[in-house]
């Protein structure tokens, strides 16, 4: 699993045409940051691959059995591989996968903007398009009262966006002279290089609940 900082950096490097926060949210929602994630329409893997070789072998086996799969950080569906010059192996490449994902989202946003104008409503529709290739399916509540895909995007964006984007301007800063400075206790020192920790998601257990095709990590089951 990639840490949020790694996902953000990858988004900046490999998807420069899409806002890095937006791209990070998409990646987190689709794969949880697992570059070897495999989603299968209509079913759920008991355990996700943990290496490239394993991912390729599992994907090959699923395709041979007639499964419809999506792979990698952005969960690119196999139906899009040839269109964007991907092979089974290259579809798992981190930067290549994120780049193609951004192209698909950008195309969806362009189509949505032409119908409803640029802005957040078009972006919501673009996420629905990314999920289902239309502007409406992503707003439908899933089985067992699970959130819609677009709402899941919003939920994950709120989780990731701990520090907001800078929107204040220089002329809005109220400065004071040195002799007017208020004495305050210094904030607790936190090292900028302090290591991040996180527990990778464990393999999903079998469940009788209907599983969502986009919920690779089974985050939203009851």
C-alpha cells in the first residue's frame, strides 16, 4: 500500500493535468493505494495480490475464466487497455496507470462540461462517468444502503484533505510591527521527517452481502 504522501507525489508527477488532491482521492477510492489491486465485476477477491508477478498471474487467470477486471491504482478496466496502449503487465505500472486514469477522468470532465458547464457539478458527473461511463449511475445508492460512488469520492476527499488549499491573498495578511508581537508559547516541535505509519488493509473476508464492483478493499460492507 502506498502512503498518502506517495500517492500525492505520484499524482503530481504522472497526472499533471488533474489537480493532485482530486487524483489522490480517485486513487484512494479505487484501490486504497494498492498498485496491484484487482477488481472483478460482480465478485470480490478473497485476497488482493501483494506483488507484480502475483497480480499478473491472478489477472491472467481471471481473464481466461471470462471475468471482467479492472486493475492498478486507478482500477483501469480491461476494455480500456488497448485504447490507451496498455498491456496486462503495463497496466500495473504505477505511473502509467495513474496517467491513463487521469486521461479517462479528463475526458469524462470534458464531456460533462460541454453539457453542464465547467465546475463542481461537472466534476461530480465526471466521477460518475469514470465509474460507469455515464453521468448518472455514480449517484445511485448501492445495495444494502451503501453510499453511491460519487458520495464515496466526497467522503475520501474529506478524509485526505486535512490541510486546506491556500486561498488567502497577500493583501489579506494583517501584519504587525516587531514591537507589537504578542508573546506566546511555542507550538510543540514536530519533525518534518517524522515517519508515517499505517496498517495495510487485510484481505477481504467472504461475506453473503452483495459486494460492490468499485469497492476493491471491501471498505463499505455492512
